[in-house]
C-alpha cells in the first residue's frame, strides 16, 4: 500500500472521532476543526514516523490539543503584556505625501521599487544594494535613475524631492 493511500485511510477512518474528541476537550467546534486540520497536516509531514506509532490517532489528538493550549497561552501572555504596558499609542495621521509616494511606488516595476526603497528609505548605498540584490553597481544605478524618472512622472517633482528627503 502506498504511503499516500495509507495516510488517506488513516485520515478517513479517524478524523470524525478525533474532531469530536478535540471538540469535547476544547468546547468549540470551529477551534477543534482548525486544530485537527493542522494536526493532520503535521501528521502527514511526519507520516513515516507517525504511521509506525502504536496509536497515530492519539498523536494527532495530542498535537491538536497542544496547538490550542499553546494558542491560548500566547493569548494570555499578550493580554498580560497589554495590561502591563497599556494600549499602543495612537497612530499619527497618515501624511498625504507618504500616501502618494507609496501609491506611486506600487506602480513601479519591482526591481526599481526595491532599489528606490533600499536607497532612499532604508538608507543603503549603491554598493550595499548591489550586494543585497546580487546585481552590479551599474544596474542599481540604472534602476534608481529609471525609478526616479518614473516617480517624477507619477508625482510632481517637488513632491518627490520633499517626500524623499522627509523619509
């Protein structure tokens, strides 16, 4: 029997009972279904070792339960941190120039957008961009030049310069 067929038979034969058991432990059917689906996915990824266990369904139930317990603990820690630190500070209003720049950047080809962002926003030199993108310095310079030219068309020249220097 193939490994896939073996897993399929295991899944079909155990998923209903496993889901009901996890539901009974968690008290929420949607949470149980999510946890069981993730547990079966993990079982498939490790099927060569899970399939030889004395009770693979027990492994799936345990993984599903632990996934939800872990998520619950994370939520508890987040709430404790929230109580300790308080709510996040209010976000400042979006600057219309930044919104316009982001919209214009989205219209550039990906390689030009990446070069522009790395140079003007991340502050990388041409050499650093070349190393990160694994392209020659001349290519980076060309991408920056073409990107700036396209941005100039998309935005007023003064807006481009102002936004690029404000970032």
